[in-house]
C-alpha cells in the first residue's frame, strides 16, 4: 500500500475522499486479483479438476473485475463518481460470488480457503470506499 498511497498523496488533484481510502481499496483489489489468479492456477493443478471448473471461472472473473477496479481507483483526474461507484459495486458482487464458491472447496483445498478470505476483505474495502462516494444529485 505504501507505493500507491505515495502516488495518490503526490497527485496534484485532491479529492474530498481521503487518499487512504483510495489507497486501501487499490491495495485490496490488486491483492485480490493476484490471489484469484493464483487460486485458479492451483485449482488447475489439482488431480480432480472437474469439480473445480466453476471455482476456476469465478476466480478468473473476479480477478478481471478486481484488475479493472484497481485501475479506476488509482486514477484521480476527472473521475466520474457514478462509474466508480458502479465498478466498486460490481467488484463487491464478483468478490462475494468468488468467496462463496471458494468456500465450497475450502475444506479440501487450502488455496480456496485463502482466496475466499481475501475476496471477503476486498469486498469490505470496496464497500468502505462506496460509503465515501458522494450522493448523486
């Protein structure tokens, strides 16, 4: 988080939303994207991949949504709150879907247990930033 926080604090545009909130969310969504890709790869390495196909799909979908969210959250110039809020809500949905799917496999696969927890933390960080988004007029 240190690097993204430094970048956001060095940005010439200031937001009424605290840079720490943006930085925390950016860090969480980046970590979640990486974790989901790693979990999908670990699922593919399991002896019986068949029961994990949906998990792999939700991992990859969540990673893609988190990646896009990370890029939007990291850009402060002329952002659109409506778009940012929609993306954050999509990220929360993707994380909850992925977490629920990974939870189904967590008792057998440690990587799924870890991924489920990271997805929950990411959803929470996105929800926190959504609460900072100004009400639309």
